[in-house]
């Protein structure tokens, strides 16, 4: 026969099913949050690296104008090169389902003929790989912009205006998108297409390569200096053979292009993980305090029949252990599943492949440790307090209500006269269990504060992107397939109705020449006309370009990361094409940090001199006469410009709108804020379970009073209102506190995000939308949290609660 | 605010009908241990303005009986009418509001809400039942607290005043909506004797003002201060005439007598049929005439049968008479040792039919 004391434990567990479920739910919620966060963190950190490594990513990408297969074969013999591939990258246009032309980057290579696994091999989601001649595979990322699906035939417009029809034979995920850092990164990348090298001539392109992919020897693939050494040898070889190097970039094999964003998420996960452990601890403490409070009389009885304090403590610790183990059994699989769902979402938006859903031992171990320790630690104080009271106190019930109606807030509220008595009951009940209230408020407040902060962070990022948009103030950006004379293009474009101004800009890729004469990192040099109205830079140091400057240059803040010693007044040597030239640094400006590569601005004339493009340009920025054009208006203007120039036989490579740039970036970065939102909702759910628990416990403890209210005329509605208003009062207090605490949390989270994405601290731009949305949520949560207890309270009969005979 | 928006205190026009009528009340509790019938077919009528004590041992069923009236509990069978309204068909929520307007309840353990001040506790039933315009409620509550001597403590929390004061406040709360009926379940059970006396005096005042009061108590002396006593024993109501006639008898004996009693209604002038000395008669109502006119009735004394007894023809007076015929062997031990002559003019007398002397 089971010993009576253990029988009591199981009886406690089974006879109060509602309470037991609440306790288990409280612990399980905390464990779930911890498990989900840890599993996400581990898989994210592992898979983004190992998954990336698995696609054979190039360690070196070298951009040139053209090289052929013979030269590629020679490159393969260079020391340190394990694998080399040539790719032809070109920008064309694809017709979307709305009939509009969207830019598409088409990569053509010897897919399937390399005798080895190709570099950056896309993961096939649908259809086949590799595409054959005149076939195309599309990347999933911006597939919706094209509106195409597997089996469709898409129309590709060549710069000549010729339209080619290509069947879509595969939908793929290419994890290397954004790795060149010259395209504005993953989030600015447009639609990506892949075809066989044999298709190039059909697409009006030369049959060869303009990008070299190289993998170094296996042992060096995680060794930056070794990779760089191979890159230097390649650049020397290109130079020697007369191929201009427009730029290059090196990567470790595990360095996914979007690693900074994952690092940002991991930092947030890490921070919130800590918070969640604390919140879960609060939740569990609250629940056990209430449990012990309900058990005071039984403790008194056990003491009268000879139970020692140690024995009683042990009994309750075992009870907690049983609760914890049940919660653990529930939380582990659920958190694993939820983590996988979260990772699926992130992987689509951050462009990596989750290798597989798997059991993460570290996560389960942490959950087990927390399950075994936190509830026991959380329970020990109330258990020790509960078992310390004298038998007399326990049996008289004096202990359970002490200090309930003596606090400052309570006395203050006792002075409130303007409310009806039922509302007064709700308000004063709110402050009866101050310890419980405090823990509930902390839990809900932190969840709410993170939620509100998420909106502030999102707003800050969005504001910053808007601010970055001032580097691109034009309504329409026009890229022509070959240089045209500025005056001619300007005159032609000005004929289009609604065009107010045209500026011809110039641009080129350059390499920093280091002190030892080697080519350094690739710089995207942008050259506005000297009196350009279409740029409003954020200066960090020095000044912006002046019309009279000669070979003056301003550099983006990312230079400081690569060249920390660099400063205004220094001279920077750049290699543009085959020639080197010196530039005087006159200013440093804030740009998009790690989200973009190295950027530099010089005057148009200076760059034109270097590139031999005086008076000509491929890039034009067009301003509308209507200064309030929205995206649709800009698109319409872009169409008119394109139609007009096409009619004049211009070879157009791309026509884009100004606002779409910020739009794309905001959309891309929204994965980070959505992720933050999910995390804050997770915390909010811990908070709301806490509130639901508190309300249930409060009602459980106050059934007697509810019976009295029933006896003196309290209807269902009155009782439900009293309980609901109490929950809502707690929700509103937590909202007020959350609104305050959100201020420092917003700054902290925004700084983490900004530091990683933009390489700078954040200028937090606060918005009240988060506060108001959270207010709505917290009101709903409070109402939901209170409604079950309120409904239960209204169902109590007086006889049950007053326990007559 | 127009006053008609607020409910008015309930007034009964009883026309002599009972304000509380209970018929065949049976209450059976079911538990894992089996069934326990706590009330066994109880019939009770309470007239408006009566101050009734409900007495009985712990577990006898007296609180359960009162719970049937308050609607706190529902009978397994039987009917409860209050003011002519059957209250058993009301849903719980409607019942709560009905209760708040028609009944004032005072509990043994005061049951004031600890988060409200005394005056707020008194105002709460008015809020719940929407009685009296809000602007009047505080004034009315203060008036009620003044009536129970608590005007100086009105704005204190219950925890800050003594138990007796809490119970007085609970009485004030019970009067908040001016209900016609007050139900008090052991209201003095948790008070010292001095405080209990103060609370009892409040009830007596209220009874004098015409409130119908049902007062559950263990305390015999307090019960004697009410004008009607209902004794519940083992779930059954003991005949009230017996309770009044034999105040010292054990509850179980009274129950046995109650069960063994045979009612006998005599029309005016009707002769008592020849009876046996094995019965003792108790006059519940009306007068008897012995011989040629009203005479004191002789109570049997001592060992009984040879003692003075009523002789001659016994007939009902002008108003008729209601008698209870009781088994003499049960009553005998309860009778006084010496013959007692009932005072003329009292309605309660008991006697034995004896042999004619000589």
C-alpha cells in the first residue's frame, strides 16, 4: 500500500485538476519558451553555417569584364585554388504577371558539366537542376515579384528590346545571393534566374564569364588570410593577363551572406532567453506561493499529527518535482516543434536552409535543468514560509490573509470614493496580494515592453532606411545598356511628361590599393554631378564633396571597420579598371553599415576622367515635377520614360523607382522585426499565462467572498465584472509600466540591431503604435485571462463556497 | 436620474397568509460515503412580523432549512414560497438579485468583504440590486450604521474593528435594501456574551419594527427571547406546542413525542370523547370546559394515575379547541412532581383524563 504522505501528494495532483493544470501550464510555458529559444538559437547558429558550407560556397568572388574557358582552366592551376568556376552575370528584365517589366539578374554557368559539385549550388525546391539550354530556374526569394511558377514560360527582355521566352524548369534557393556585397545585399537583390552557359548567345550576351568563383583548399576554407593570399595571386594573374579586376570579395566557407542578421537575431534570442528564464521563474514562484497558501490548513493538520517540517517540505518538493516532470514532458516536444516552425519562417526570409528538424540535446538538457531547479528554487521560499507557521496559525486560517489589506496602495485605494462598490472591490482586490501582483506585473510588463520596443525598433529601422533613401532621391533610376551622352539623354528624357530634372551619374567598381601595393577590398564608387540635388548625406566626419574639389572622395562608415586608421585628410589609392589613382578623403558618411559593401562618392568629372566616360553615362536619375509621387506614380513615370526612350531606340537595361529601394529594404529587414515580434509575443504569452494564473488563483482564494457577494445580491454579471475588471486593472497597470520600461528596452534592442545591420548605434524613433496595439492586446489578454476564472466564479453556488454543514 | 430607474424596497401585503411557506422539504446530500437525508419532509409557515428562532443540535439540519429559504441551497423535493412566489425555479443569478432585494442575511462569521470599508460593505447590496439612487446610498448606509452604533467606524476596513462591530455592520448590510425578511445564521455564535447581547438587542428592535426574522441559534436563552421557536431534530421539525410545553426535554424525546402525538380538533361545545389515562392531552389552542364551566385543569402529578385528574365531562369552549394526544409513558417523566394548576386565560395547558373521584 502506498504510504499516506505520498498518497496525499498524488491526491493533491489529481483532486484539484484545474489547479494542477494551471501549475503545469505555468511551468510548461516557461520551459517551452526556453526550449524554443535555445533550439532556435542552436539550429540557427549551426545550420546557417553548416548549411552554407554544404552548398560549396566560393571563398573568392572576382568581378571582371570578360574571360573565357581557356583562361578559367589556367586559373584552376593556380596555387591554392581547389575549384574555380566562371559565371556570367547579367541584368535583364522579366515580365511579371501584371505585364510589367521587372529587373532580373541572370547567372549563366557550366552547370552540371563541372565534374564536381558546383559552387554555391542552389537547393532545388521544385523541378529540376541544372537548367538546360534556353531553360531557366528561378530563385524562390523574389519569385513572387515575377509571379512565375514551375512549368510557366517567362518572357525575358534583352537590352536590345528582343523578348525571349524561357520555360521555368526549377524553383531553387540560392544561399549565395548577396554574397558579392555589391548588389546592396540580399534584401535589395531582385529576381534571380539561372541558365546554362550555352543560352548566353541567345540572350544577346558574350559566351564567356565576368565573375570568377574560387574555392581554396579545404584546410584553408576557414582561414581568412589564406583565402586572401589566394585572392592576391588571382588578381596578379588577372592583371598579368590583361583582365581588369573590377572588384573581389572573400568569404569563409561558413560565412553566410546574411550572417549579420542571424547574429542580430541570436543576440536578441540570447537576451530574451535570459529574460524568459527569469519570467518563468516568477511565474512558477507565483503559482507555488498560491498553492502553498491553499495548503496552509493541511500543513497545520499534518503538524498536529506529528509531521516534522522537514517531512512536510520534502512532500511539497516531491509534488513540485512531479509537476515539473509533467511540464517537461509537454514542453520538450512542443518547443522543438515551435522552434522548427520559427526556423522555417526565418530560413525563408534570411535565405538559408534548415538541414533537418532534430532533437537538440543542449536545449533539452537546459530545459531539464531549469525544470528541476527553477520550480524547486521558486517553490522553496513559499514552502519554507508555509511550513514555518505555527499549528495554531495554520488551523485558524490567520496566516493566509495576513497583510492582505494593509499595504500603502491598499490604504490609498481605501480612500477612493468615486467608484461603485463592485469596481472598488476589483481595484482593491488588485492590490491584495502584493507579491503576486508584483511578479505578475513584472512578467506582463517585460513581455509588453519588448512588444512595444519591437515597434520602436521597427520604426527606427524604417526611419533610418528612409533617411538612407536620401542618398537616392530620384523618382526614377534609369540604367542604360551602354554609355550615352548626358545632354542627349537629358534632352530626350525631359520630353517625357512629368519630368522636372535629369541628372547623369556615373559609377564604377574599384579596389582599395593597400600600402604594400596589393588590391584591397572592392569599393562601389558613385559619382553624382558636382551640383547634384539628389543626395543628402549623413556626415560623420569632415565634409561633403564641393564643386571645386579635385579627386576628393567621401567614404562610407564601413571603411572604418576595414581600415580603422583611416581619417579625413588621408589619401586613398584606388584601382579603377587597370589604373590606380589617389583620392583625398574629405569626409566620412553614415551609410547602411554591413548591409552594403564599401561605398564612396566622388564628383562625376573626377570619375569620368578615370574611366574615360566624360560627358557620358549609363546611369540617370530622374526627378518628377510632382514632388509628392508615391510608388505607383513613380512606376507610371518610369513606364513613360522607358516607353519614350525605347521609341528612340535606346538600349535600356533597367528602369527602377526611387521608393522601391527603401520599400525592398524595409520588406527585407522586416524579417528581423517580425522575428522580434514573435519573440515578444512569446514573452507576452508567458506574461498572459502568468496573468491567467494569477486571476485563477485569486478567484480560487476568494470563492468565499464571491459566495458572500452572491448572498447579498451579486448577480452573475456583477461577479464576472468584478473578476474581469481586476484582470483588466492588472493589464492596464502592466501596460503603463511596459510603456515606461519599453523606452530603455527599445534603445537596447535598437542598438543591437543597428550595430549589427548598420554598424552604428541607433537613433531610436519612438512610435505610439506599439503602445496602442499592446494596449489592445493586453486588454484582450486580461479579459481572456480573467474570463475563465470569472465564469467559474459565477458558477459557484453559495453553499459550495460558504461551506455550510 | 429619475427615481423610477431604481428598484424599491419589497413590501408584502400578506392578508394573513404566511410570508414564508415551506411544504414537504426534503434534502438529501449525496457523497461517496452514500446518501444522507438532512431534512425529511418539513412543513413550515412563518407569518409576517414573526421573530422566529430555529434551534437544533449541530448537524440537525437547521442551517440547511434556512438555506432553503435563502435559496443558498435547493431542496431535493418540496416547495418554498416567499411572499407567495415559488423561489425554486429561479436561476442562480436571478436568485442572487432576488435574494438581495427580499432577504437580508447575517452570517456567523460576519462575512464582510475585507477590501471594503464598513460603509462600502453596507452600500454594496444597494449597488448590486440597483436600489436607491446612488447619491442616496451613502447617506442611507451611514444611517443604518448609526442605527447599529457604528457611525464612528463607518469608514474603517473590517479588519480594523472588533468582531461584534463587524457583526453589527453585517446586520446593517443585511438591512441595506430594507428587505422584509432577515435571516441570521448563528449571528452571535462567534461573539462574546456582551457583544452577543448587543447584537440580539438589534434583532429585537428590528422585530419590534415588524421585520420577519429567522434566527438560527444554539443558545436556548436567546431562542427564548424570540416569539416562536422551531426545533429541528434529526431533520424533522418538532411540534412547536411540545417545544413550548417542555422546554427542558431532550430534542430526541421531543421528536419522539412529536411523532407520537395525535391531533384532536374539537368543535365548539363538543365533548372530549372518552379516553384513556394512557394519554396525556395538550391543549394547543382554544379552551376546554370541565363540568359546568371553565375550570382550572389539573395536571397529573407524581406517579400519575391516582393523582388528581380531570373528571367529569370535558368539552370544547366557544371557539373550539385543538388538542394533542400524547402517550402518557413518554410525557410522564417531563411532568412536574407536584400538581400544577394552569392559570386561567392561558392557552397552553395539559391534562390527563382521570378516574372520577369517589
